[in-house]
């Protein structure tokens, strides 16, 4: 029997949990369910791309202070969903999960699902408490890798089956087109340089300073390289780390060799991969790591840490490996990735690896828990008007 499912994300920006939630909703719709993607929308522009599912954007205020922002977003989501009817409500982050936990306490819904992509460390006790409540209050829990499955069981006593991630091979593929040819001019990138791509912005957990150090070492011997750091839309404040990065770029004379794009158009992402010689992804903390999958689907080499979660879902030959805390291993890995033989190999092996990860299988893994939640639903949960759709 088809289910009506509300998938909630903390924002409309292209962060990992939002990308996962959108692809999950699309796959559920493809399987015959009625899935809607729901999120606070500060800009009023809607989601970062037009998904193949219904959407609803919650008007949201712009707030700079993180503790205040968290509480504001929780209330915006909770107040919007109060009185709405879905068979299943599923939060992809602590903010939406806390809103759903409030609705459980009010008796509006009998329970909810939550996916834990990864956990952050917060010094602010209120935010830390919200993160904990966002997973302990969930009726059904999922995660995307065995690393976090083990963490949730060990630290919180919660079982969270692994649902994994997928990649859309209709959007990410090796063949280039006219869009690719115009990309470099659009972002001011040198036409003849070999691009070393990093995705996710400048963040401590992305290990950006170590990447910069490794890039500098390689750049001194291969001056046709150019580092591109794409994306980075985040609710968290990374300005202190960004200042350290900017100082290092300036002090080491790398300003002409590094481009920081900020948020980019989603339609440009496949072209960024295809225009690059390698994806450098030496992240310290990840739930799964969607970007390496997308890059492999586009046929370029990826450098990832020799650590979970990457060692869980990639075989040895699927990627090129480094130790994130040791820049010299990252230099060696990047050097190997930039070799012409690696480039040729990944044109074939990358898409073959990516084809192992399918969003329809991810959606299917959710259904037993969804049906348990639907069975809990009280027949008398009140229903009000429909949610407002996102901008077209």
C-alpha cells in the first residue's frame, strides 16, 4: 500500500543530508509512494534544484546566532506541521527531529523516523542537548554507514540500520557537453590548468588546511595545478577556520593558484567534476561521503581517507587512499591520481563503482520501519489545509 511520507531537512541548501533527503523522496515517489520534501527556506528561492517530488518550503527568518537559529528553526517546522497528516514523518537532522519530538509530546503524532548522517561536537550545551534529543526521541532510527551504526549503539544504545547512499547516473556521468566548456570562464578558472577539486567549503572537519598544505607541496613541483574549493553553504560558523585558510593562502603566495567558489549552481556540479583532474576528499568526519560517489560516476579519480566510512563501501581499487592527518600521504595520493594512467583507469572504473550505489535500494531499506510507523498512526490525528508548495 502506498504511504504518504514527509521528508524533512534543515534547509534548502545542498548539504549532504539535504541531498540525501531529496534523492530519497524522489526514489520513494518512483516506487509509487507520495513523498514530500519539506524544509525551512530563508531566501524564498526554494530548494537548490527542482526535485522530482512534491516540495513544501517553510518561510524562515534569517538568524545569525546559532543557538537562536536552532530554536527558531525548530519552532518554524513544528508550527507548520502541527495538524498536518502524513503516514510517516522523517527528519534528516537534529533540527527537524526536535520539531517532530515536540509534536510527539503534544500528541500530534505517535512517532517519527530520523536519519543520523553524522554527529558534530558542540561546545554550547543547548545545541549539544538538541543533537542528543534529536536521535534519542526518534521512534525509528537509520544511519548511512556502519561507523555511525556502531557509534549510536555504543554511545546511545540505539539500533540504527544502515540505509546507505546512492548516486544518480543520469546526472553524473563522464561524457562532457557544452555546459562543461563554459564552466571555467563562468567561475574565473584558468583554462589550461589541471584542477584539484575539493567540495564542501572550508571547514575543520573537511581538513581543508591539510589539503592546502599538500596542494602547496605538489604545486611547487607541478605549477599547472589549480586548487578549487566549491560549495560550503552551512548553518554553522566556520569563519575562524576560514581566516586561517585565507592567511595561509596569502602568506604563501598561493592567491593565483586557489579559487574558492562559495555556493554553486547544482547544474554546474557534474561539470565541475568532469573539468577536474581529481577530487581531493581528506575529510576527518563524514557520515558517508556523497561527493566521492558523484566524482567516480563522472569518471575522475578520488582521494579519500584510509578509514571508515570510506573503507566500508569502497574496495581498495575503487579510490586512491591517504591518511588525513599526514599531508605527505595526501601529496603522494594526489600525485598518483594526477598520473595519466590513473585518469584513464577511472574513466572506466569510476562509473562501474558508482553503479553499485542505487537510490531505489536506499528507499527500499526504509520501508519496513515506515510501515511500523504507519501502523502506529492514530486514526484521529487532526488534518488541516495542505502545506504550501515551494517556488517553481
